[in-house]
């Protein structure tokens, strides 16, 4: 200390226990707590892999990652059509039900997803009640396939049959085409794990009324630029995952003249459904994100995550240029707000394909844009900003189109790098709803799910083996 003049201002940067920096601040002196941690939690195998992936392989990985990030940021997906799944989705044949998440057998499915599958079977007319649907599926009379294997994504506990109307999204420059179902809306609906007559009727309504009339509106309006609307909605308080009210309203406004021109007497029913469905844009955003990740995953040798999906039982990811699933158990939604008289013990595991949004700069990456979502991550905008900044620490770049007013219009984080996730122990945060684990009563809350580290570590180790071969 002899080199420091007596009475000089001392600023402290502390690595380690925060107790030391807190003690300095309590004495009126400036101190910064450095968030340093042992890389990869000290796991020797992961540290060795990181040494190689940041070392001799870094140049090729960084080059691939830059291209992946560019594709995720610059792709321009547009909604071009609405058609039945069997007509447009590759491999969606007459006896196939597409479901959320990684591959899973019927016996291992979470309760909400089983209920949704049974509802889809009944809506297709293959069974008259849940018991008949159960016997048909358990007996192998229906093929169960992950939607992701068919260039499609579906939210929460969605399961869709061959007659379900699908949003057809194309990115012409990329040459990709992706699909999602029409959002089922609130109430007694299968994507919330319901199989009641009302839930089945909602699927029939989407097939018989909403799909055809929405398709007619789209033919009048022409293709819809999904992320142009999303970027506007972000400025109006959406995160484009848990909250899509503003963007949904923008979409309805653009379609309103074409809706009014419909000759069908059911147009009022469609209008009523759109007006009550604040998450209608969610599925469009998901299909747009899937079109981008389909383009991004064509880049070999990257450490960027291009698939992140959950089915309530398992949680899986894939890396660009690699078709292998890396799967672990699906965690509960840790930071959550539950309905009255309900709590964590009632919630099912994290579920749905909607985490594709977090890979493209939306959802958890955009939490700092949404005061409404801030309530689920601590209650203040500082908490929301902190979540977005955490995501930035594990991403390759920032979006040039999704801007955050709370962060001086900085772009949202884009392209999750599995190296950074494992090194820092910071996994992606996913804004999501929570379904009842057992009784089929539907949604019980909402919150932020933290991805499990195990599948990212497995993906990192496999990438190292593949490149170090």
C-alpha cells in the first residue's frame, strides 16, 4: 500500500465473495463486484473441450457462427398460405399426430400432452371419446411424430392431426418453408392440456371456420411480413412470446378490411375469436423463427443452437449443422406466478416448441422490452433488463431489427453459443406458461423457465469430438 498516497480515493474490483465489495460500499467507497466463476463449473472434460473449441477450432467456429447469426438476423419469413397439414407439411400423412418437443413414446408423455393428443384424435373423427382415443393411440393405431421433424413448431402442449389448418411461412431468399398451427386461443383448449368437448370443438372451429376464412383474408392482403410486425410490436411492449397483444392487434388491423369483405356468415365468429385471442400472433412468430433456424442449421461446424424444444418430459437441443438431439429431463418453471390456491407442486414440466423464439432474439432475449413480462422475472424493469443482459452474455451477436428502448435501442441478443452457455453456466431463459401436471384443468400460471445445462454440455462435448476427430 506504500505506493498509494494517504487519503487517495480507492476503487475496488472484487472477484470472489460479494461480502467484500459490500463491505467497501458500506464504508462509502466505490466497489465493483465481478461476476466471475470457474469455467464450466470446473468440469475437467468440459474445460478441456472449451480449451480446444476456443483454441485451435475457434477460427472455423467463429466463422460459421457469424454466418449462422447473419441468417438468424437477416432472414425475411412471410406468411403466404393457410392449408391443412396433410396438404403441405412434409410427412404429415393420414394417421399422424404431430406434437411438441423431442421424440417421445406415448407411455412417457406428460399428462397435458397426452390429453392434447387425445383431443386431436377426436377432432379428426378417429375416436368418439377420450377412452377410445387412448386405446387407439396406445395400440399403435396413430403415428406420433415431433413437429420439429417435419419443419413445424407448435406451442405448449399442442398436438395436431392431418386436417388441422397450418400457417405456411416461406423465406424466399433462404429457400426455407416452415409451419405452425393456428393458435387455439384461451379457455378450454388442447394446447393447455384439455380434452373436454369444448376443447375438441375449438379444434373443429379452427378447421372449419377460422382456417378457411383466415386463408381468404390472406389471399386478399397478400403475404404478411412476420418480423416487420414483430419489430413494431416489440416497441409497444411485447416480448413476442409470453406477450403478443400489440403485435396481434397490428395483424388484425392489417387484415380488418379483408375480414369485413368476407361473405361468410361466420365472419363474426372469426372476428370474435381474433378479438379474444391475445396470443394469436405467437404461432406466426414461431413459424417465422423456424424458417430462420432451418436456414441457419444448414451451416456446418457451428456452436450455435438452432433447435430448443420441450415436451413436458424431456428437453432437447440441436446445433447448426448437426441433426442429433441432445436430451435431458424437462425442468419445472422456476420463476413463476401461479393462479390462486395453486403452486409449483401443481405445475407440469416446461413444454412446447416456442423456445425457438429465444434463438432468434425474441422471448427471453426481449424481456427488457416488456413491462408486463417484468412481473414474472422479479417485478421490476431492472429485473427484466438483467435477464436480457444474461442472454446477451451467451449469444453471438445483436439483432439489427429487434430494438430495445430500455437499453438505448440496442438490438436483442441473437444466436445462443453453446460454448458460452457451458463456460459461464448461464442457460437460455424461456418466457412461458405453466400447465397443470395431473388433472387436465389447463393453465395454472406463467413464468420464466431456465434451460437445463446437461443437454448443452452434451452438445459441447459432441461438437469437440466431431471437430477434434
